């Protein structure tokens, strides 16, 4: 299925237009200084302050790709998706920056990836920024992460970071200093016309298919309103991929059931990438983060088997019009339940507190309780504010009446005034002080 969507064209004139502009006002982008973990938030009115921060050339300062509620950079506080970014650590795969640039240009010419709006020279690698015209709603996070993962697969040979897909991630702030080699971060504008989300998605394997179309038709894009079952599948697996990567980080790479984790991770990634070699590459990069990596041949075998199982499931899922089924007689291995993964990988309650989807019933209950408590608190604050306003209104009314009474009868006693106003003598004394 395909459709055309008319979108008003928007352009960038400066690098910062990708982050803050008249068409990107909702929420706040934020910088993170690595040394002290300090965040600073910037809205459109704070653009000058952001530019001043960039000119200070501080060491290891990062800038969020997207916008959040003031004071919090989390998935829950996401307000607007503004950019899609791919981080290329080309030095890790022994590719020079000039060589990587040439390869990127060839991929653009071949139609494998779109031309980035910005190319950030991060000091040792490259960061590609694709600016979304007018920004996208938080509900499209699953799609932007899907797009990011697909682009990473195309750029994996240039050191694309497979773990850098989350909407909360930060890239280096232009003109800051890379603390590892002392080089200044610079930026180039490669394309001034911003992208619609549909255009960026058109370079990917369609959500409902296993393979890319042989030829991409110009002017058409695949539909962006997938069936609910399909959207749930990608949302769940994108969040699960992030949680599995987080687990490795939380355990500092000390993983006991490495083969089990590799299979679960590869199966999850396979449903996003739908590309066997890319799935294996992602699994190999995860394996490199283990304190005791497995043999490459073992990872390739496990990831390959996981991919085959995932695609067998996806084909049947597609036949069933993207509706889940629960029969086990067909021998098809469906995505594991959260409780199964938690049990297999022995995920602790403390680890679950930091995860998005790999959580048990207890953690769900805690979050639900906290969510309800927050709503009550917010409602209570509103009621309190309304109460205070009412009290102020009452006070203003009493003051006005008291002033009228005193003008008519300046010699009236406090007792007489209190009786007329319906308040205590003490209250009359207080009101007189406010006149």
C-alpha cells in the first residue's frame, strides 16, 4: 500500500535549525556535560543561550536529537521527535573519516540511504543527522527507531553503533571538544531541505514485508498507519532490543547465559531488520561487549538460527493478517513472553526498574501505582491552586466591602464592622492592615 502526503517544505539555514526552529517549538532539547552529568534545557526562546554554550568549546558536551519536557530526558517525557541520527565509529572498524565519507556518498548515489541534512565530525568518527520537517509526534517513536535500525544495518561496515537507536540518545554538540583526542567537533550542512517521516521511511524495508522492493518508486511511500498487530510487534521488539542492550550495560558485560541472550537478542533484532547478515552483525557487536565474548562462529550460528526462527514466525504472522495466534502444534517459535526472558536471563527487580518493557507484574504494579499517585498529586495541586485563588477572591471582596464601610462610616468600631462583614474582630484587624 502507498500514499502521497502533501507536506509544506521546510529548510534549514544553520545547523541549529534541525533542533530549534519555528516549526519545532514543542518541548525542550537538552545538553549533557559528561564530566558532571549536568543537563541544561533549551526552548526556542533559548536559542541564543544554546549557541553561546556551543561557542564555549567545552569538553565532551552532547545535545539531544529530540525534545522533552523541561527537566527530564526520558522516553516517557518525550514531547517531539526532531531528528533521526546514526553514529558512525568508523575508527573501530579501521576506516578513516575521508574513506567513510566517500562510502556514504556512494550509498546515497545508489539510493541505499538518504542524504543527511547534517554531517557532524565528532573528533574520531561521524554522525549523520536527518531532520524531520515540523517534527514528529511521540507516538511515532517506534517508527523512527525502526528507520534508525534499518539505516544502521546499511552503515554497519562503517562502524554504525547498533545500540544508538533510542529516542533519548545524545550526539556531540557542534564546536565542543572531544576529550579523547582534543579535537573540535565540526559540522557540515549537506542538505537544506528537511525530510518528511514518510520520505525517510521509504528507504526501509516496509513494516509489513520481509524484503525491500526491488526498485523504489519516486513520489510514493509505504503506508505509515500499520495494522495494530504489526505496530505492537515493532514497538515491543524495539523496546525489547533497547532493554537487552541495557542489561549488558548494567552488568558491565558480565553475562552468564551469553548464548541464551544472543539468541533472544538476534531473534528480536531479526524482526526489525529482516536481514540475516545484518542480524548477525548486530549480534556480533553485542558479543563484543561481553567480558568473555563467545567465538564468532558460535555467535553467527546462534544468530543465524534465531533469524530463521524469527522469519518463520513473521511469514505466518503475515499470513494471519498480523494477528497473533497461540497454538504450539505448528512448531513455530513465537517471540518469548517477558516473564520467560526475565526468568531465563535472571533479570533482577533492581534491573527491571530501569527497563521499559522487560518487567514483571510487581514492577508493572509499582509503575501503575506511581502513575495514579502522580495523577492524584497533579489533580490535588490544581484543586489547591483553585482553592487559593478562591481565597484570594474572597479576601479581595472583603477588602472592597471594608473600604466602602469605612468611607461611609469612618468611626465604626471593629466589632460593628465584623458583624456587618460576617467575620471575626481579629479578621477585621488583619484586613485593615492590607488596606
